């Protein structure tokens, strides 16, 4: 089996909120991540 995975490919920021949407805890931008791999059994 071969697999390809893309995480945050549009390079969006993330935001963490408290109980209220105006209560902002953190904002960050981690960038895009890509994984390619394969798995086999015999």
C-alpha cells in the first residue's frame, strides 16, 4: 500500500479560544506538512 498525506496545505493559521470567541489564547502558523510512504506485508 502506498499513501500520501497533506496537512495544512493552504498554510492557514490556527487560533485557540477560551469560553468566549473574544478570549483569544494563542495564534500560530505551523506551515504545510506532507507525508509519503508505503507499507507491505508478506
